[in-house]
């Protein structure tokens, strides 16, 4: 096992779990076999071995780079971020194409996107895997403003990138239909991308699947931010909490021969973590990924959020201080003290609260209601939804929403029934 | 052969000196407006970040980090891609197993030094099986037989005997390390070279180092700067340090 694998597993353990509610909606899925009923455990652990879909071990997942804004001058600190990195997995015959959009802070090559790519490639699709607009590389290379989290602007940036990728592929592939899906924030993005496509008509998406999307971004990030309140003794005791976790983790690491597929599940069981600790862990990992995102935006725009305005940091600069400050700030701070002031001029008639709450699927509920190509796959016990928010999906999508009784936030995405559901969503009715 | 490794070892301090001598002269202080969230208001005085690692040579380390990226782009990764294009997968797996067999020998030696009979017997079992039934290590029969594969090196041996890590160090071409682990590379290298010297003819020995390097890079998925995060350097630094700490305890 290489260091990198360890890094991926350990931080994967912390980071992949991007993000879940006291659900009131009634379960629509009978005899559901996903084994983890606790919503925090499901979110962190995912799908245990033996329950996963049968997917190919390797697929031709090719990393690609594309220069979206050739004339853009990047600050020296993020000099490496000029080209957007994504991946394509192509069939050698005419096939439908599907775009995958990753969740908060996640990359095109994160575990969930790679698993989806395997499932869709196996089902005969061309696959284009994209990072979330909240992934730092997207901010530096593909975001027009450098300040992400804005539903329409993120959709436009994604759409532009998709168009350029397809234009570049040109005659290399034959596409029979275009489709899009995404999980978590990526599902939210997919809804807005689909709406934009109704005007632009570059793709005329055949099907759109939203997997565990938030309803209101602000509500979801507030929930995630508040999870750090579960740190025993409060934030000032974070170091002790974290030390304890690392120690417990190291004990399991020592006893295990290799960090294999089930490592996280075993680690969770051996560590005997309580829900509060898991919530704290989720909150911390969310903060880590939002920290590097927001700092990237600050550097790109010279806004003066944590870095003094006008101070040009070079690629060798010591960033400890900024890293430490970001560790203390939530994503909600970003929306109030960076995002809103940054966009204020463009929306003079909207109050701060109106502006922030408008970033929601409710804003486009009419479109979602009438657009039969869009379907939703969600979990009743998702941790990123406020109590009652799950009902939004049943109300708006009706029988186009499938709400699984358990699974937490995206924990069941790799469960065999869910994978079959995802694939069937896009293969139904295709010759 | 040895001289290549020696040069690598010598290069690090040389670069250190270069970095020190190129420190720019102090400029007149520019006063910048305070950001929305300034450290002195947000971070309690005296608090230490959990991911702190002793890194007095950060400036030099970041320059080597940067150099490694460029070496990857222009030399290392193109060579790896060429290797993958020319050599079929089963042959690459054979080469990989061949070098892994030497890593098991390294673990044998370091298990003795760490007074660990269990690891010694496991690694010895692997080497015996793989060197014979596995045709000089080309086929990894031991893993198929479920013989555990402990991984010990001289850096960990030093750690076992209580030697501290010293400052964090980014090694040219090799990446994250620290003074202790960097020093530990040398005895391990001498050992591997000694055994290969017995086994391989001279031209083969020379190419062994090259193929070992290509194989190692091929099997290391890490790519510099690809997390996109401006904090990547310190995240990698912390992860490496934590991982090594756990490895020493393991």
C-alpha cells in the first residue's frame, strides 16, 4: 500500500462523505436491502462489501485538460489551475452520452463519480465526468466570477465547459442522445443545467437524474456547518477530539493488513463512534473542503476575505495563518460575508436573506414540476435536509421521485439496487 | 549506481543552501487593509493547528515540490506513459512483483533490526515462496497464498529506536519525507544494491534502478497540485507525517 492510497483512504474517509434529516415523508420503496439504518453511519461508511453493485474493475477513464479561458491571468499562488481537468470514458460505437457532476468539493475522479462512470460505461454510455464547481480547480479554470455557489452562474459555467468538451470531441464519437446526472450539490447543479438547456438547446437532454440534491443550499450548508458543534467541549477542543480520532484510527490501521474496500466500515465498527462524533467528523471534513474552496475564491478575486486585499501571495508563500483562519470559518460565513457582498450590485432589489434563500430548487419548482425528463433519487434520512424538506420532492416530482427509506447522504449510491435504478433511469425506452 | 543515489542525497542540502541564499532582502513593509476575517480576531492566541508539522525549511521544500511537479510533467510521467504503451500489462506486473520482492527483503532486514519475529517470518516466507515458486519474484505467489505483507524500512527502524523525525523534507524526485526517513533511504538502498549485485549482471543492475523508479511512479497515483487546493502542500505534509508516525507504531 502506498502513502497515496493511505492518503486517499484516510482523507477519503473524512472528505468523501461530503454531507443528511428527520424525515417525515413516507417510504416508497418496499423491501429495501441496504443494510445501514443509521443516517450518519451510512453517510460516512457508504456501501459495505457484499452489497455493492457488480462493476467493472477498470474502465478506460481518461484524464483530459481543457483551457476554458485562454486569456485568463492566474494569481501566482494558483498558477497550476489554468486548465480544467475532467475525464472521459468513451465507447467505440454510437452511444448515448451522460455527463456526471460531482458533489460539494469533489473532483471528477472522486470515488462516487468513478463508480457512476463504471456503471454507465458498462451499460453502454459515453461518460464525461466533471468536478463540482466547488472544486478548487473548477474555480480557477472554469468559473467566470471565481465566486461559486450561485445556482444560475454555476450552471452557465458548467454548460460552457460541457459545450467545449463536446466541441473538442467533434467527430471522434457518435452521440445518440445527451443526458446529465449529479449527486449532492451536483444533483442541484444538474437541475439548473437542465433548465438552461431549455433555452440554449445545445444538448436537448433526454433524461436528467438528481441524486440526493439539497433543496436549499443555504439550509444544507447551515446543517453541515452546525455539525462541528458536536465536537466534544466545543471548537477550542478540536485538537483533542481530532487526536483521539487519529489514535483510534491508528489502532485499527495497525491491526489491519491492508486498507481494503471494507476498511472504513471496519474502522467505524472498531472505533465505536457515536452519532455526535460522526456528525462532528462530517462537519470537520466539510469545513476542510469548503476552506480550500473559499480561500481559492479569495485569491482569485482579491476580495479581502481572509487574505488582505492587494497582497499578492506567490507560489511559495507560507499559508499556515490563512489555513488556520479558514478552519475557524463556516460555509455560512462565506455566503454572508463574501458571496452576498460580492454579488450585491447585480441584485440591488433583493435583501441579503432573499438573495441567499433564492439559491434553492424551490426557485425553479415550476420547471421541475412540468419537466417530465427529470427524476429524483433521494433518501428519507438524508442528513443534509431540514426536517420536512424531503416532502418537496414528492410534492414537486410526484412519481418521478424515488425516496429510499435509508441511506443517509449518498451512502447507498453504490448499493446494487441504487446503481440498477440509476442505469435504468437512462436506459428505459432506448433501443 | 551508488553515485546516483548519493547525488540525490547530496542534492537536498545543496538546494537548501541555494534556497537560503536566495531569500530576498527585506522590502519596506506595505500596509494592507485588514481582511474581513483576520487571524488576530478569529484564531485564539496561542492555538496550534492540528495539522502542524515541524517544517523550518518550508521555502526550500516548496521549491523542490514545484521542481518535482515539473520533473513529473516533462520526464517522469511521459516515461511512465511510454512504458505503459510499450510493455504489456502482464509484463509490467511481473516487473512490479520483481521489485516488490526486494522490498520484502528490505522488510526482512528491518524486522530483525526492530526485533520483530512475526514480521521477519512473514517477509521471509514471502521472499522464499516468491523467489522460488514465483520465478525470482516475477509472480506474487505469496499474496495469492494470503501471506501478510508487512512493510518496514530503515526510517521506521530508526523511529522504532526512538530517533525523532527531524524537520519535514521534500526530496527531489522522491517527494514527501523527513530528515530521519531521508537518511534511512541510504542503508535500504545499499542493501538492495548489494543483493541485486549478486543476482544481476552489470548492465542489468544499471537498468534495474531505472525500471524500479518507473515502476514506483506508475504505482503511485499522487499528482502534484491536482487537488487544486492552495493548501495542498500542508495537507500532504500532515498526511505523510501522520502516516509515517502510524507506520512506526505498526
